[in-house]
């Protein structure tokens, strides 16, 4: 599946979600960066808002559960809580809202987590709207093209909960049905350009070539070795490479690398970045080319909210399941929200640990189980309010 953010396909999926909101009595709001919200109207005027959701944009040639499961599960869990409270004749201590964040994946526009970063104030709106894709289309232009340049003002919630596929092998490998991401890794992302000189690959002597891609190749292999030096504590990648003029018989004059360093340790991440900068300089000298760092994005490592962790553990336990604690190495919108409110990501198993691939699969029974635990958490919040986030001892 390819549903890049703010594409025509993304617009169609957003329209479907908006139609679901309308047919199920949710009130839609869209803010200036295109984040899409559906408020259920359960709480009183001063009730704290609990947002639940994820994203519906995908990677190119990606899977159909990453992100989308969290949005659909949010719709179903909130609707179920509303119906249960209505049957009891009870009022909710919280207002609930489904959310679909803009550009979580960062596949079309960089950086990733763009919509949630603007929402939390970590990124400036005008700057975000000016981000451009590979064809020169800006975020603002793309929002206008699909009709999602909103103007609604939406406040920071009292809490944020996100159900997601694990995207890793541990839950399935250990025959565990449910996980809680209790910590998120930090990330440092470079957009780096090596600048050489265009030339013919036939007559130009090898010694006289200024090959930008050659310098990039040194960094790609160097990053692999760098990760190996830190064992399990560092992940590195070059996930995207742009070469100019990208002709088979022309020496590349420009190679742009999208570099990632990820670690749960701030010290490891800082040390790896120092080694990366030295690696870049050495690669440029070796290939005889120049370089420029065009952007750097940094995300710190931190824990998820202890109260939400405890609430998720209790909800899973009541379903007879022990929740497995996990680290999330990939980014989620909950990482952005964690800076401004209690936030958490919950996980259900991924078959084979596959993610960002067409064979990505989470079984229907695991969808249902994760949604049930989510609904149970929301019911506790509807009954107790944010006091449900206070860790407490379970009765013996």
C-alpha cells in the first residue's frame, strides 16, 4: 500500500474517516497543519480531554496496519465506551477524541511526526507548511489540494493513548498478546549532501573524478560498522539516497543521504554523532569532494507516562494477560505528545516482526484484543477521570 501523507489517496482515507465521524455522532475538527480530530461529546464543559489515535499515512509500498490500526481501534473503543455509559445512564468524567496525525511517517515531507510536533509547539506552523517534497510541492499546497487546510483550534489533551502494531518480533516470539512501550529511543537525523563534479564515466580518468556517490558509499558502510561497535544499543541507517544527475554514464555530482542514528542512551547517541561527523569529513577527503549538512533533526529518549503504564497493565491483567514491557525504537506521535501530557503507546503482535512492508500483518484476534484493552482503559478514565492515571497497588 502506498498512501503518502496529503496525497489523493490520503485525502480519500481522510474523507472516509470524516464520514465515519458524521455517521457515528462525532464532531470533526481539522487544525492548520491538517491534524484530523473526531470529538464524541461525552464529557461536560470542564471535562479533561483524552485523545486516542495514530496516523493513516503510510510508507511507499508499506503495510496496511501501521498507524491505521490505532485510528480504527480508537473509533471503535470510544464508541463502545459511549454506548456502555449510555446503557448505564452514566456521565463520563472525560471527553474523548479520535485523532489522525498529519505526516507521522515522514516519507513525503521531512521531518516525521510533523503534525504532532506542530500541535505540541515543538515545530513552528509556518515552517512546517513550507516543507517541500521531492517534486517541490509544499505541505501547505498539498493540504489545499485535498481540502484539509483547517483552521480549528484544538487544545493539548489531558492524556494521549495510541494502539499500534509492535513492528518487532518480541511479542510473537514470546507468545505474548499485548505489550506496552514504556520507553522511547532518541534519534538524530541528518540530511547530508556530498558535492562533487559531473563528468563522463568513459573518458574521464579515474584519478580525476570527483564522485559524490563514492563519498556517500563510504558513509553507508561506515555507519554499519559503527552500529556493530555498540551492539544492541545503536541502530544506524541510510534509508534514502538522492543522486544527481542519476545517469548511468555520468559521474554523480551530488549525493544526498538521509542518515539516522537511534539509541535509548543519550550518551551513546552523542558519541555516535561525533563519530558520524568525523566519518563524513574523512569520506569527503577520500573522494576529493565537498559536503554540506542541510538539516539535522534530534529527538531525545525518555520514558512513557507511569500512570498510563500502570493503567494499561491493569487492563491487560483483567483480560488474563501479562503485558510485556518494550522499547519503541521507531518514532510515534505519542513521542511528541509526551512532552506536553501523559502519553503511551500500546502494542499488539506483528507476524514475523514485519513492518513497512506489504506483508505486514497483525491477526484479527489481536486487533480485537488490543482494542478491548484500549476500551477498558478508556472506561476507567470515563469512570474515574484522570485520577485513573495514579499508580496504585492492586488488591491481593
